[in-house]
């Protein structure tokens, strides 16, 4: 080397202002940091120490991107131009990537996913590219924050995941894990599947039927647990009520004949006409209460999240029986 040999400048270290991901940056963020386009191009070129993961999104380190890098890169790609945050409002992870963050065992880890779904508003002008699939929604749900990332709620993430799955067993497993793990209730999940028009697919319908049976069985187990753990009197379980020689009054999940108190679990399937179902339920309840029977309405969510409060409601109804007018005599039959 002589005095006329030009010295190749070393890449200068970059500052990391607040809000900039330590390993990733977008074109706009690099520009704001004062990094010229020529330097970006040079560092991404063959032999450089940066990588372009997606259009306008760069990994500022050599080596393979981690699963977390891919998730954050997907959100950087989906952010609105000019925003300093790594994701724009309404941009959130959904599909299998979101389910992995929610902890569903069957969801592959982010590093193993061929694509990462990002949910954005319907009016966003973005295209799916590379390992990112853009999913649009007229109304985006409120995201939850997991590992510092905005993530769609489980029901919405499941619906988006199912839209791209054709494996019946895989769909059934994901739906069942979501319900068994207490991540969401079957009615909310089925509503999301219906909203995306996925209930026309036979393998999804079969999985939903299994899901609803699973959800009801789980709720019944929690009802048994509530009666046992909170020392409530033993009821008769799963019975039909009828007037002597008269019409069928309807089925209930638990009934205390001496106190004329009934418990009914709300495990309606929202694939059906909800208004009609609710009207039918209301008519049955009003009819029973006109006969002097107290009906306690419990939802699976209430049993899961506040079992002690639900036990107190049932106990209060049982204790108040002595203060009420005697109920009409009804015939109790196994359901």
C-alpha cells in the first residue's frame, strides 16, 4: 500500500434511538438516523454485514434472522410511512404466528413458519411479499401485547390461521387447544369463523362440531366442580322439566327440586340464528319463573373466571327459596 491507495471507510456504528429495534430498521428509520442510501446499498451488497429481509426492512447484523427478527420485520414492513414506531396502529400479528405467541402447542415456532400473517386495516395499500401475508379487516380487533409485539386475540388469530389450513386434523387440534387452554370461548371463535365465511368448508364444520361438544363437556365439568368445591347441595343433573300431563318446559343442566332452582349453561352455537335462539331461551326462562322456578343463567366464561361468584349466586338462590311462594309441581325426567 502507498500514499495514493484510497482507504476503504469502515462502516460506522449506528445509534439506536428510542423506538428503533436493536437488530432491525426500516428505510425511513435509517434515513432519520442520517444513514445515506448509498451506504445502505453498500452494506446490503454481497459481503456486507446487513441483509434486506423485506422491501424497506433491513437486518443490521450478519447471520440468519431469528424467529423474533422475522416477526418484527413483518411488523416494520406493515407500519405506515413516516411513523417512528416499529408498527403502525392496527398492524398486528395474526394467524399461526400469533397463536405461537399465545402459547398454543400445535402452532409452529415463528422461526419455522413459511409465512407470517399481519392484520391491517382494509384501506391500507400493502401487498403480501416475501414471508409476509397481508390480511385485511374492515374493523381490526384490539390487539394484545405479547413479548412487546401487538398480537391479534386468539379467536381472530385462529380464524386467520384456519383460512389457510386444509388439514382437518390440524384445524381440529388448534380449535380444541384454544378451548381447553381457556384462551377463548367456543361461541366467540365460531363467530369469527363465520365472519370469514369459513363454515362452508366441510373440514372446518366438522372441527367446529367437535369444538362445541368439547366446550360443553368442559363447562359441565366446571359446573360439577363448582357444586363439589363450594359444598352446594347435590342437584339432579341434566333433566327435562314437564308439567304433570302437560307440555314440555325445557331441559336444564342442574335442578334442585326442593328449592325449585335450576341452572342453565349458555353454550349456544352462534352458527344458528342467535336472535331466535335467545328468544326461545327467554320464553323458556319466563315460563319457568311464572311457575315459581328460579333460573340461574351461567356462561362458560363466568364459570372459568369467577367460579366463586357463580357459586355465591346459586347459593343465594337456594337460600331464598324459603322466602318465595311454593313453586308449581313439575315432573323431573332424565334428559
